[in-house]
C-alpha cells in the first residue's frame, strides 16, 4: 500500500497541503458511486454552503427514477425522460447554460447511470467541460463494500479530472468494524484507487450525522435545522448535533474546498 494512501487511512483525514489556486469557479461537480452512500446528502451540504455565501449554484438531478434531491431543492432540474440520448442532450445543455451564466452546477447521476460513460466515448469529457468555462470536479463515494470501489473504478474510466475526491461514507460501516481497517482493506484491493490517491486525488472521510434521518423525514435543510426553523423544528440536542456535524464537514473538506462550488 502506498505511503500516500496509508497516511490517509491512518489519520482518517485528507490533510494534504491545499492547492493555492482557489479560482476554480464556476465549478462543475459530478457525484458518483453506489446508492445509500450519502451522495444526495452531501450534495445538499455543498449547495447550502455555497449559497449561504452568495455563490450562484444550480442542481441537476439526473437520476430520473429516484430524484432524491428534488425533494429538498425546489429549483433542481431533471431530464425530461430516462432515455439515455435525451439525458445526454439535457446534460450538455445544462452544462452549457451554467457556463454561459457563470454559475456552478452540481450533477447527481445516481448509482448506475451510463450517460457519462457514453458521453466520454465521444469526447474527452474533462477537456470539453474546461473548454466551455467550467472547472471539472468529481466526488466519488465509497463505503465498506468492495462493490463500492468497483463502481468508482468504472466511473474513473470515464471521468477522472485532476480535482477528484474520494468520499468515504463511514455511516455505512458496521459498528463493530474499525472504519480505518475497512478503508485500508478497500484501498489495498484496488490498484486504481491506490494510484489515484498517490496522485492528485484526495480522500475525505465524511463525518456521520446521527440525526440525519430526522432532516430527511422533515425535509429540512441544514441551516434551517441549526437555527430551529421549519414546521417541525429539531430539538436543542439535535440542533447541536447538526451544528457540530457542519463544522466537522468544513474541517474534513478543508483541503479540497477550492474544488467545490
């Protein structure tokens, strides 16, 4: 196992020196990985964090069969149908529109969509996104299952920009399993993942929010949850849990914040 990956596993941080170039905006942020790993949850945090400081960000929920984000983000857009050709055309139009309006865009493709792979066969996707004026970023989610890594490896064949984040979803790791040991095992089994982490990619262990299900059930955003707003406000202890989690997210993603919207 490489020294880079080993440091990431032992420390459970991605405490590499951040890139000094923080001008990567507007941003095109693709989320990938299997289901139930917290992609949509993280996307909501990326969005709220950016909009809180006044950045223009749009959300494209491309998973036509399971549009989780649209339940939380009222202005999220989605393709008119699940037809791959239609979705690809829709995606190209959304990216072009974001670039033309100097707006970052977060794209959630769900677990197994092949549109990115199909598009990557026709164009050099990273270069095409840069050419229209967006900074390409990928956030790929893994848990404790080897199939999580296999899915990410499939995505990497299609889209592997310099700004690639491997988000480790610790909430899916069984309580009796050491998260560091589980992560080490996954990386040791994947030459591609090890090589990726030896390069420019960054590993970010995602903090666990124990009351996350309450936010989902009540359709409440993080900022509203922390401030006690909404028709069913959280109690004081859960408000503190969300506040602590938000701060932990900022700390975890500090080395890659310049890659986010």
